[in-house]
C-alpha cells in the first residue's frame, strides 16, 4: 500500500485508488458503528431463527395433541408456506434466520452420525457397499439429468433456427 501525498492522517490508498478510512491509523469512528450493526444483524438473525423454531414447536405440539399422523416439522413447513404465500409473514422477516439455520445444518446431523457408534457394521464392508451404491446412484442421476438437459437445449436450438 502507498500513502496519499498531502494527507496529514496518512491514510492508505487501496487497489482502486480510493482512500479507506478503516486503514487510517487511530481512526475508530467507523469500527464502532460496524460492530453495532453486526450485533444488530446477529440479534435479528437469532430472533428470526427463534420464530422459525417456535413455529416448528407449536406445530409439533399441535400435531401430537390432535393425534395427526403428520410430523410437526412437516406441518410447520406447511403452515409457514401458507403464511408466506398469504402475505401474513413477509419473507424478509425470516430470511436471515433461515439462512443462519441452513448455514449450520451440519450440526443437525450430528445425532445421525452418532448412530454409527451403535451400528458398527456401517463402518465395515457393508458400509462400503452402501457408500458405493449411494455414490453410483448420485453420479447416475447427475449424468442422466445432464444428458436430458443437453438434449433439451439442443432441441430448442433446432427450433429457434
């Protein structure tokens, strides 16, 4: 980085030649606002995730109370879909919380992975066979989808000409 001449603060010039206030020595005015804004975004995301979890919990309790043969998560998803499509709940109210839950989805699979401790046969030759079937199935579906899309696009190009 090079410093801009004539600037008593000694701020640096970035790659595009613009002065970056966050790089000015002793300049703390922006960092405090950025921290508060980040905290507000975090709190909003947590509140939105809590609303989503609350909808799931209410639907889970309702499904059990009524005796529905439908899991509470599926019922909650249907209720949330109805609320979103009906305009009762705008998508922007839940976007950050849903994104945070999706970003950390791997944590929800920890109990499933701990099942491997109870079923050691999945780590042996049986597990390797199962893994091979899964990988071959995924590759087959992906290749089939790619072929169908390619044939469809070629057909559309012929009709355009």
